[in-house]
């Protein structure tokens, strides 16, 4: 009697697993057919599986990725960050960078994107742990050098600006 019950449970479990796979494929097919406005509306109300399916589309506009990075779980954030066809707004990049503070793999995925605006790269680099910084630098040494140059340039500008406003500097210049 126990073996028969076990077989029924296994059969039911496998059936549920197949149903889930079929449902996932149906969701993925459906989201491929939606226009951007419909994707945004869907992403605002549907669950994580729908968000994950949306994040895998070949092309995603900023309005869609804004919803995905805000509502999506870790899997969705990683998927959309790794999607080369995804475009991000300033809000989207800010949100990804904020989420990457506690997620080394997400930091790597964001850093690996070719089009990340400089201010977001700087924030990502600034908030990363030393260990993550080393990994990021190893991933793309040219991008890491660019960040170091930007930081050095910003520091020079701050020092110059502070110096020019100091009373001693102004007095010395007038002599």
C-alpha cells in the first residue's frame, strides 16, 4: 500500500512539474507577442515567473526594465542585467547599482554592460567591497582604469575648487 501511494505522489509531482514547464513556455511565448505598454502593465501586476519571462525578451525598453528592476526578485534582476537587449533609464541603473551593493554577481553583470553611464559605474565601484572591486577590475581592466582616472580627476577638481575658495589662496593670488 505504501509503494502504491508513493508512485501516485511521484506521478502527480512529475505531472505538476510538466504543467509548470508548459505554463512557463506559454508565458514566455505570450510575453514575446506583447507591445511595450502591455509589457509594462503586465510587469506591474504579475508574479515573478512572468517578470522572469519578460526579462528574457530580446529587446526591452526603459519603461519595462524600470518595473523589472524595482519589482523583480534576484533572478529577475540578474536576468535583465545580463540581457544585452535591455535598455535602462537613469532610475533603472540607479536601482541596479543599489541592489548590486549586496550582490557580487549582480555587480559583475552591471559592470560588464557596455553602455553603463559613468556616474553609475562610479557609484557601483564606490559601493563595492574591496573583493568585488578586484573582481571587477580583473573582468575589464580598461573600464577599471577609466574609473580610477575619473575618481582622480574628480578629486583634483575638488582640491582645486577648495583651494580657489580659501582665504589664503585668494590673498596669495592678489600679492
